[in-house]
């Protein structure tokens, strides 16, 4: 079947975003389908929706104008270094080599509605495609385009929040009523859907779990020969927009240990990193690390897939809601102790030295993957429309 996927794809530095898109497309194609990413440019759509500075001045939105100018000045000062770092990561090369896109670039919901992508099935997800905090116009991510004959599924979609406001829930319910199958990535997503009246909702793994450890190792490489030593190798992957109270203390503690070698990759205006790996190299750095330290969901996910010891730093402040995806997955895999809620030297040392029972973890993942394969068995959705909501 021809399958059009709506997800995030446009990053030049977020490894997880790119790899979850790659994983879902590859999995569907290996099942014999013709899967492609619907090339929707969210950033341009948001720009069209956002009032200009001149309009906001006329509307006396001085606070908003000040914030916009402040933000533009900040990112302009960062842009040169950021572009240089992004070039080293070679995301465009990976995108051009491994991802298949629609011929049309859509920059608004209206364009998608007027000229809907051709497909037998639309799939949205994974990643935080239903996070109202940053998706702009939600309708493209809820597949509100195309004719009624096209089946609509969500695969491991994330709300990015543990709860929705009553107003947001009413809006989202209207969108989800047309879906033939709904699956979410976090257990809180099950609860959110249940409160909207959707009973038959599956909890499924991030698309990256659809591919085996062997499949990921097959595309991992160390082309630029990042050094490895006989010391304990730490790979750190941090996102600058995810503050954590324990980060600085943990990194200082690690750097003061004897006989350790540290490589640090960072994104999202985090300048602490000292390496800028390609996607292939990033996978290799994780696979060869003795310990991975990260505040990233996908940094954690690939540590699990590649069976590496890891410590996760949860977010605090305004990004605290993003911890839900980490908490949900770690609970599912009985690895909750890997989430470092506060710094404790003795506890950290036990995590570094502790062994993870990968046999049990891999067994859970394998069974979960079977559930995902059944959900993505497209033929069953053409028997009848199956979703029912409470009246």
C-alpha cells in the first residue's frame, strides 16, 4: 500500500527526530509497502500564522515585540557557530540518502487540504506530533486532509503532556474521531484518549524500537575515527533546552573521576559539546560507550536498544512535562532507577558500576515489537472502520 507519514523531519541536529522518521519508513517499506514522508514544513506554517512585528506594534503588543526582537538577536549571534556545527553533522546527506519524501513541499494546512498527498493510508507519528506547545496548526498532524477513503492511523504519537485542558481535549477529540487506529507512546496518552472517549488505544514503542540492535549497528560507523581508549568511555548527549537540576553536578563528578575518557555531543543551543558526529557516528559512539549520560529521550532509547549502561537526567521547569515519555518507557522496561531525579554521589556510582539485565529488557522489547507489527498490519484496516467512542 502507499503510505504517507506525517512526522518531524526537518532538524539539522536532533538525532532522535531524524532516526524515528527513518525507522518508521524503513519498517513499513520492509513490510512491502511504499512509505514516504509527507513534506510538511511546520516552521513556515507557524510563520504564516504568527502576526508580524508591525501588526503587533499596532495592536500594542509591546511585550511580544520585545521578546521577538530579543529572540532574533540571540539566535543571530548563535547562527554562525550553529551552522558550522550542523554542517559537521551532515543531516542533509542522511536525509537525502535514507528518506523518501513527497514531491510537494506543503507550507500550510490549506495547501494539504487543496492538494492532498496521494496514499491508501496516512500515518502520523511518532515523536511529539500532538504536543500543543509547539506544533502550531494541529490539523496537519491530525491528518485532517484527504478524502474519506484514506485510512488514518497514529503510530506511537505523543501529546508531550500528562493532561490536556478541557478545551484542548474537545478540539483533539474532534480530530481523532476520523481515525481508524490510534496508538500512543506514553501511558498518560492512554488516559488522555480514554477521557476523550476512545477505548481501543494501543501503547506502542517509539519507531526506533521497530528495528533490531543488529539493524542499527549495521548503519553505525566511526568514519572520522573518534578516539576510543582503554579507560572507561563516557558518551554524553545533552539538549540545551532541557534544564536539569542535577546536570552540572553530575558532569562535574564524572569529569573528576580517574581513568575516564569523555566525548560530549550537544544540541539546541548547548555549547558544552566537544564533538559533532554524523548520525552514523552518533550511533557508533553510543554503541561503544561504557556509560551514556543524557537528558534526551532518544539518547536514552538508543542506549537501551544498543544495550549500553546509561543515566538519564530528567527535565525541570517549563520542560518538566517532557519527562513523561522517559518515565513511561523506563517503567515498562523495569529500568526506572536509571532516572536521576537528584544528584547523589553514592547512587551515581552504583549506576555507573551496576549491571543491567539486558536479557529481560530485550525480551520485553521483542514482545512489544510484535504488538507494534500487529497494529501496523495495514490490511486489517480495510475490513471496516474500527474505532468507537463513548456516546
